[in-house]
């Protein structure tokens, strides 16, 4: 009986040491995984969950949104009121360079640390902002452009090049007719904080 108890004690100690060592290795592995995690991975998880969040923009505005799509260098969201209710339908495309921060509940923060399952997003995530803007130009969809200077510009995109777009400026709600156009403007993508379209024009 003495020997049985002795070896039971030794086995218990060995098992505890193995468990402790495994826990240390698991914790270190998790730290290394998180150290390699980039912002796009976090945003991908939040979009997959269609999380509600408040995005801080580089022009100083705070925008309550529901998150929907992630592209190569942009995120597509829909506006929400400050109380969380959905507001009038519109799709917003926010360049990733215009995001100064993001606030959401703690559960979603933790969930965004996990890589979501691939649901056919690879093609969409290769779409650049220029690709999306060229599609809006092709379909003649009116837009409101918000810039880093705090300016809002209304009009229709005539064309989108590699790093800028040409905008025919007209009043909100008007079609791009020659009589309605008040001028033309070249807008660099780097100056954009938000591109807003009427309706749910999400890719």
C-alpha cells in the first residue's frame, strides 16, 4: 500500500507539471498569434458578425454604424443613430486610412481576435476602393464625398483612376444632367474620409 500511494503521488505531480507546462506553451502560442494579428483581420471578424460599432474618423467625427463588408483598402458600413437604431438607408465606404479608432462591446472585441471561417470573401477582399468607385461611376450613382478638410461634396463620379477620381458636382437628389452640373473636381483618394451613396449599394 505504501508503494502504491508513493507512485500515485508521483504520477499526480508529473501530471500537474505536464498540465502547467502545456498551459505555459498554450499561453505563449496565443501571445505569438495575437502579436501577428493585423487590423484587417479584426475588421474582417467584425464584418462577418455584422457588428454594431462607433467608428472614429480622422476628420474628428464619430460615426455609429453596422459593419458589413471589407475590401482591400476600405470597409462598407451602414449608418445607425446614436441609440443604435437603423437610419435612412445608405451605404458608406470608408477608406481604412480614414479610421482613427473603433468602439464596440467587449464581447465583440474578444470575438474579433478569432479568425472567422472563410465564406467566399477572398474575391471581395481583393476589390480596391478604386474598383468600387469605378462601379459607382459606371452605374451613375450619386455620392457624397467627405474629405479630411471637413468638406462634403455632392455629385456623380465621372471616372476613377488609380489614386483619384473626377466628380461632376451637382446638388443632392439631382441627376447628373448638363444643366445641373455646377463644376468638375479632381479628388485624390488619400483625401477621402467617407463615400456615401443612397440606398444599400454594397458590393
